[in-house]
């Protein structure tokens, strides 16, 4: 089967190799010509433009988007629409917000074009060696390309989660859980770090991966990180985020579901990006006002 | 009535003036002779030592402690015990932990000495002009010195809260509420500060004090703080704490009561005292491990 | 000055009386004819429809909307547009989301109609006796009706907060602060309620209003509530909400500002509306899986 | 090597089988004679009392305690002291608070008796088939019994974490992390459950275990739980706890470390045990006071 792949970033590049290794005929494209050159060096066919890409694909075309979530997805889709035929299939494999996927599904349906939203987990190594994919969309469309998901995922690592939107919804919640788990691990190791004991972080993370309740891939990565930098001395504790945690929280708010752990995981990331806080100034000023407690001057 | 006052810090000094203005015969002492000199300049009698203090008091002695919470209270009490007679009264007006007050009450009871635990709110201005006092201890002892609490407090500003310990317990919870209220105000003004609008913080805080639901003394102090420094440019957002918020939280945990707002108020204070966090390093490292997301280097 | 008032609910009815008492000529309307009859009995002119309302107003018309936030505001505005002349003024005095106000301002500007967004605080008693109002919109429009805000508000209780949207934005944040303050008070009293001491809730709340740091209107209302029902035995702890807390939180998330106290205040409200939680079932099931801990059966 | 095992509950019983399978000569005891009978039926030697137990052990005795944390541990230790010789070894394999372990270590040191604190993770299945053990105490004592830890743990599943107390400290923090992870998973599935999509919980949890970032033992147990009861219809969402989460939080507070995720995980457990809350009543009453919002009557 031919697969048109748009987007050759960290995830897309590895996915191209994964598809190729699994016998799919990949035609890859990216706005950055360097990435196109690099993937060509891996023996993968390339396209110089979306027009070129769609021309090289025959029959019912399958185009996998692996571009940054947001307007870029819409831009690519708008460029593709005039180039596609009815029943051609666009798969959005990025971290799109599920409400955008619902909108895109309906928009493409109007044009007769099929759409699947595919959440892809497992990080860059998963994209290369075997991902975990969760796919939303019409059953018949899913069935048509099921082989793709089956091959690029690890064994039992793909699922048709339901109707359109459910793939990215499932991935969003997955990431919300991930935020909470990461913050839980991080808090635990901060308690270790501040403790009166001389805890060996790497050995402890390793231990936790052998028979403990908290064993899992995140704890393995924790052990790996400490193996490289035992005290994490080289890095700053600034935690960025790409949106899914916030979306999970917003979705929960819309449903009236309390998700305190996911909320605080997101907020501690925001806090880590601030050198100082206005809220802190207000509290410090108030303590000075009523109690004469000294404030720290800048 | 004579009152022996031990401790002439910000609160004690003002309380001495308050007692004196209200017609009590104050004999004041502090380990710092400068403070003793300063209060003497205000026309208040002083004692050079606890022995001197107890000698100057006649009849059933009333000694008000206004010293930092913790071991110092125990030290002063141990020094006072051999100097006192049965039914003499020690009032601890500081921010002692209520479990310490329960212990001290029992310990002094064994010696025949009476003890009242008095939570004092209203800040330094309240200590001077009229405080809010919450008193725990035996009813007959409270009655004996009720006039003191009545005079130094603003109208309707004192309460016998119940048996020993309840005064400091009530003050502890008061401060827990205060932590939450302050953090709520602070978060609101941080949202103002980050907003697309050009909110005048001082005018808004002033407005909130005229008819709004959130009007109150803390909002008045907020307006005062902004009147002095409209953007709080001069100060750092480092929030210190003196223990009552943490104690409220620990007490709630022991009771199995969820107090998320008080908990987070305490924790955001701790966070503000940290330049960087180990937890942030762990999360940043994990994001790098699974997704190749760049970490910020030191 | 004439004021057309649309909406005679708890807030609107009281505002009509307030405007009337302050010498404005009110022409009142509501979709519910009973409310119209009731306000007529208070000596206030009424209109049977929006058409009737606009007909009765002369010169540059001023129409105050006091209807539930959301689609109803848009519906009323759409009905009013064909009935109004350029430079007529619509004031939205309800709890609208500020982004809706920004949109409505622009939409009405296109039609030549002026718009002010007015956050109104102080509850129903404030609406009657003197509110706290925060007004966003063009300065010249504000000036034209400033007398209205000045008269219906308590002294110093109104503020032109800035450009369109800022009035409702300020009110939204005000309510976010209010959520946090209320939850802080509530947590404190739950600690009192569970404690080993026999705290008199009403006396304690009263005390806190006399000289303490946490004194303010919310604590006065707390004392009032306990005066009516000393243990709050008659009511259930179900906390509803009308949106502003959630909006404040969502706005903070969009800005990347951590607001843990406001977040948890909102979430504990949601939690209170749930009899049981699916999250609780999941944790209980997990504890059973790994540790054999008994689950509670339904 | 002989091992005296005191405590034959869920964990202790399985540990006895594990030790026996691995070639240790177990002499088992429990205050409940039924448990003693049951373990005897498994071919394991038993003791009718602690005196009988110590008599049956020869040479440098090794006694493993697997009894509930708290006073029972102290009681057993006090009973054992007169029965033991210098350099005999007590291992506390339960979930004791690390400060208690520090105290017990010092107390036993005074008597010449050696003590190891051993955190045991992996649940009841781990206790049977291969646990994860984290051991604090003197290095030479650890070395003497290292073979025991090595044999009863899965490969690479034991660690000498450092000096006395560090084993239970590590286990405490492990459980704090576990609380946060479980709550994160639970929140995610509550979002699934409330969503507009028809998510298959069991299939989704299964999927998450195949290549996703959140794969791990807790997610496997989640899949198992849904396999048994697809909607968890049979159980109530009441989450009990055995202390380690609370201890982790208290320890973090003492260190001034913010651990919001662990804190909220603990608090949502407490909340789940309450049918109604006093804090909810207070907020509901306040909303009624200022806004006339209806309260729900009991």
C-alpha cells in the first residue's frame, strides 16, 4: 500500500522509517527541504510538494499528516482538498485537539473525503520501532487502512476507539494521565532529594522497575535520565507543555469533573516557567501590611 | 490590675501600649534590653529579669507571654514556674501550636498554676489599637482576667472559645483561612496583571472594598499595598510563613478532612522560596527522554 | 434620565427599585408578565415588549440588560438592534463572559450602537441598596451614563475599568477571588466542626468580624448563616456555580498563570454535586487488585 | 538459613510461602491460630508463641515482622527483646513510618539487637512470587541477610537504600508516587466515562499497556479490573488509605517541598469517605446569603 506522509519532524521522520520497514511504499514530504533530503537518503521516495505527493499516489489515496497541531493541520488540509478525490483518506496522526478533529471530519465529509484521527503514543522511539495508536473515525475507513496501524504499532498496540474525534480524545486523556504520573514521580524524587537520607536516585528508580507497584515506562525513563546525569545538575527545572494536559483539564471542566491532579500537574508546569510571580508579590505585600513581616526587595 | 508582659517585639510592644492606655499597670520585660529601654520611654514600668518581674507583681499574678512560638515559650514557662505561686496565671498570647498549649496547660496545672491560651489577631495595628482575641482555658480563670481581654480588644472582639487549647486552635484555623484568602486575592491580581486589559490594581482593589462581595480587611490592605507601589515593582514574590497554615493542614490531615485550598496556599508559599525545583528537572528530563523535547540547560 | 430595564429577576427587580429611588425614570420589562406586574405595583413604569420599551424611551436611549448570561443576552440584543438608533446605549449588567462582551461590543459598534459591559457585585442586597459596579467600554459613553452608575452604587462603588470587556473581566476575576475566599472559609469551619473542641460556629464567625485579619463581608454572611441554622443541619453541602470561577480558571490557563486555589474551589464544587465518582471506583478497584484491600460494594 | 516470621496476614502468608519455596527454613507465628494452622498445612513449621519461635531458632536469629504498622510493631518488639541475644536481627517488613523505624533502630541498638527496616512493594502477588524490597540499616547486618532479600525478591528487585530508616522512607515515597499515579489514572478514566464518546475502558487500558507512555503495572491492573467489571458497577468509589500517602505529604511539608499532586491524591481519598461535607454546607449557605441562590435541603 502507498502512504503519502506529510511532516518529517521527530515523529514523522521515524514513522516514515517504520512504514518503510514494514513494506509500505512511503512518499514523504515536508516544507523543510532538508528533511526531505534526509529521508531520501534512507531510501524513501519523496515529493517536492503536496501536488507532487498526490500525483504520485494512485487509487484510493491515503495521506498521513504528522505536522504540528493547530492551524498548520488546517492549512495542509485546505491545500489537499482540491488535490484529492472522493473517498481518499486523510489520517491526522498528530496531537490535534479532538474538537478540531470533529470539525475537520465534518468539513472533509462535506467534500466526500474520509478522515481518521489517530493519536500516537510511545514517543519518538515508539514512532520508529512500534507505536501505540488510537484511531477515531468511520469503521469502514478504519478497516481499509487497519493494516497500516497494525504494522506500525507494537503487537496489540492499536485500537479503533470509536467514531470521529475519539482517537484524539483518547490520546488527550492519555497525556493528561501522563502529566499526573510524571508530576507524581517528580514530587517523589524531590522528597528524596531533600531528605535526610542519601538516596541514590538512579538505583532507586531502577529498583522501582523491578517488582514495585509503580513500575512502568515512565519509571524506566526516570532511571535512564539519572543514569545520564545522576543529580540532573545540567538541566533547569523548567517544564514546558504542548497542550494535551491543558485540554484534558478544560474538557473536564466542561463536564464538571474534578481532576485536581491533572490540574496541578499543568499548573506546576506553568509555575516553573515563571522566574517570579505577581501573586507572590501580593501575598508578600499583604504580610507586610498586616504583620510588618519584611518583604524581600528586588 | 497589674500585668506582667514578657516579650516586646512588634506585637508585644504594641500590646504594652494598648494595656497601658487602657489603665492596666504594665510591668514589661524582654531579653533585649533595647526594647525594655524603648518601652520605658513610653512611660511603662519595666523589669530587668523574670525574677524582677514576678517580684513587682502582687496578689494573684497575671503574666502575659508575647514571645515567638516554640521552645522559647517553654523556656520562659520553665523559668517562671519556680517564681510563681499557685493560682498565678500565665497567658500565652503568641501563635503557639494548640497541642503545645494543651501540653503546657496540663504541665502548669500539675504545679497549680493557671494557664490561658490566647490567639491574637489583627496584626500589629490591632495589637496597638484593639485586637481580636480568642481565649482557651478554664472558665473561672478566664473570668478573672476577662477585663484584660475586653479592654485590649476592639468592641465584641474577644471570645472565650472553650477549654484549654481552643484559643490557639481557633487562631490556627483563622490563619489557615487567611492563607487561603490571601492566595485567592493574589491569584486574582495575577490574572489581572497578565490580562489583555490595562487594569489599575489600586483602583480595582479600592473598588472591591466598596460594596463588592470580596470586601474586607485583606482587600483594604491590598489597596494600601498598591497605593504605595502600584505594580509592586520593588519587592520579590517570595512568600514566607510562620507555621499556622501548615499546622491547619496537618490538623486537617489527622482528621481526614480535605482542605485543598489551604494546602495549595501553603505549597505555593514553599514553591516561591525555591529558585528551581528538582521535580521540575525530573519532568523536563522525562519529556526529553520520551519525546526528545529540549531541556533548558543551566 | 430614562432607563429601559430588561430583566426583573432577583437582581433586576432590586436594581429597578434602586434606580427608581435614585430619581431615574425606569421603564421595566421581563418575559415573565408576573414580574412586570409586581414591579408595576412598586410604582415603576413598565413595557409589555421590547418594542414598547424602546418606544417609551426618548432621545439617546439607555437600556440596561439584567438577564441570565449566555444566549439570552444575544437574543435580546438581536431583538433590540432593529428598534434602536445610532448612539443608543445598551448596558449589559449581568454576569456575561468578557469574551462575549468583546464580541457584542464589536457587533453593536458595526451598527452604530454603543455598548457598556457592567459587572455588578454586592449580591441582591447590593442591587437594592447600593451595588459595586465595574464598567468597561468607550470613555465618552461611560461619561454619558456615569450618573447612573454613581447613583445606584454605594459611595466610591463604581469604576470605569477600561475598554470594552474590562468590566465583565474584572467581575469575573472578582468572582474567582470570591470562590477561593469562600472555600477557604468553608475549609476552616470544617476543621472546626471535626475538631476535638466544642467551637461555637456563630460566635466564632462573629468574633472574626471584630478585629481579625479575615474580617469582611463573607465572614459577616457566615455569621448570619450560622445565626439562622447553628449547625447548618437543614441544608446539604451541594455547591452550585454559575460560571465565573470556571471562566477565571480557563482564562488563567490560557495565560499560563497557575491559580491552584481558584481551580480547587471550582473542583470541590463539582465534586459536591456527585454522589459517587468513577475515579473513586478506579482507585478502589486498583487497591483491591494489587493489595487485596476490600472494596465497598454497592 | 532459618527465618522466624511473625504475622501471617495477606502479605505475611505469601511471604512465608515465598521464603519456603526459596529454601529457607521458616518458623511462622501469628496471634491468630487459624492462620498458623493454615500455614502449617502448606508444610511450614510453626511456633505457638514468640517464645516458642525464638526457641526454635538457632545461632544468630533472624526474625521478620510482617504485622500492621503502628503500636503492634512496638508491642512485638518489646516482647521479643527479652527473648533475643545480642546481634540477633529483627527485620520489619511492614509499612512502618520511617521515623518509628529510626526510633526502633536506636532502641534495639541500645540492647545490642540489630534491626533492618524493609519496605516491601509489589502487593500480595509480589510477596508470593517475587517482591520489590528496599532495605535500610547497617551494612554488615544487611550483608548477613542479603541472601534472604535476594531470594524473595524478583531479579534486581532489592536494594540496600542506606542507613536505618531509609528503607521505610523509600517505601513511603514509593507509595506517595503510587497515590499520585493512581489518582491520575482514575481522573483520566472519569473523563472517559463522562465523555461524549463510547470509550471501552478495558480495551483502552489494554491498549495503553502496549507501547504507550503510561504503560506500567498500575495500568495493567486497571485493565484487569475492567475485565472483571467493565463499568465498575459493583463497587463504590470509596477510597481508603493506609497512611503512606499522608506521611509522604507530612514529610514534604516538614521539608518545605510542595507536593500538590500527592496532597490532592490523599485529599480526594478523604473526600470520598464523606457522604456530605460541612464545607459544602458553608459555601451553599454563603451563596444563599449573598445571592439568594437556593440551597438543597436535606
